[in-house]
C-alpha cells in the first residue's frame, strides 16, 4: 500500500492518479474527503498536525508520500505547523509502521533561507535524515521548484474579465517554474523505485520572471499590471496580525524579487533521464 498524505491537493491528486494507473494500491490521506472522488484509491481522514490521527491512516503502508504544504492562504495553516512539525510527526509515524518515506521538498531549501517555507522544508529534510540515522528509515527526497500551474491559475484568477493579471511588485527576477505533472512523475517514480532510496531527485523547469509568466495568460494586446512594491509591503506587514496567510504570501513574493530563484534544470535531468521537461507555454495551451 502506497499512502499519499496531502493526496487531495494539486500534486497529490496527480501522484495518486499515476500510481493507480500503474496498478498500485493507493490510500489518500487528508483532513477532509476530496470533493471529487479519486477513482481507485481509498480515503482516510487524518491531520499531520495531530499525531494521534496518523497511526490508523498509515497502518499497512509500505511507502508513505508527503505531498502536503502549509502555504495555502485559504487553509489557515503555516509552514512551521505543516512543513516542519507535520512532517516530523509523519516521519515518526511512518517509521512506526516500517514504511519507506518519500518527502516532497523545495530546490534551494536550507535552514537559514530568508523565506519561511524553504526553512521549514529544510527542517523536514533534516528530520528525515535523522530518522534514517536513528531509526533506519528508508527515504527519497524529491525537490521541486515553483509550480507553474499554480501561479498561472492565480494570474488567471486575479485577471478577471479584464484579461490583465496583476503581479505583486516589479516581477522582474527570474524564477524557476516547473509543471506540476513533471513533479508528479518524479514522486510516483520515487514511491515505486527502490533504487532511488537514499537519494534526492531535483525537478526543475524554466527560468521566467513573474511578469513573463503572467504574460502567458494576458489578453492579446495587453500587458500584465503591477501592484506597487509599497502596497505589497503593507499587505505583508500591516496585515500580518489580521490576515497572516495572505501577509506571508506577500512577504514571500517580495523576497522572491531579490533572491536568486533561477535554477539550472540540466543536472537533474542528466542524472535522471526519465524526468519529463514540459514547456511552460504548453500548460497555457492545454
């Protein structure tokens, strides 16, 4: 049994569908049942923030996939609660049932990174390696860059009827964006390929500025609009006590404008030739 935790999310659904198509027995774990049933997979309710809910959800698992994150502004969660503490809880519970662990992380994660999500993913990776040292955990880490599909959806959403998406700040800094389905291929492969245990797989796509990405879903003859940096700063700081999730996204966007966010996808694909490399423009056409 392969258990996909966060299996109702954007990445988790794609991973689940791939594993089911391969004939694997799949269990989806999330806080609430999916609005659209996931054919061929069973569902068990659990919350990684509540360790007591995990043993029943993981019983009988040979592999546990961590595909969740705490950055959804609508969920009321934080990266520290989900990506750090939740993954620590999940890793311990997976070790208790003797399951291998596939952890979805981020390219560039490190403990001193200016962006909270990157620090929390680094903490999760450290917890996994500690479990390997002290509990014999068998692991694979899949590190991915920013999900292009998510950003394109956000730009389409805020464009509305005008067809003009709004970019927070100048949006000039190159950021590596990857197709979520490319990441799903890597995660599904990591769940079933024992030769990947003890290894990290990096999945990257294309370096594009946020403005260039927004331009792919901008109405013909128009250009993306920009929310001035001072306004984004106000959202990220003034709204912090009242809308913490939205404020966190604003602060991360400003940080992404000044940090090196580009990635060379070549080495990862050279090491793992089976990784797909979907052009970002094709996501718009599809």
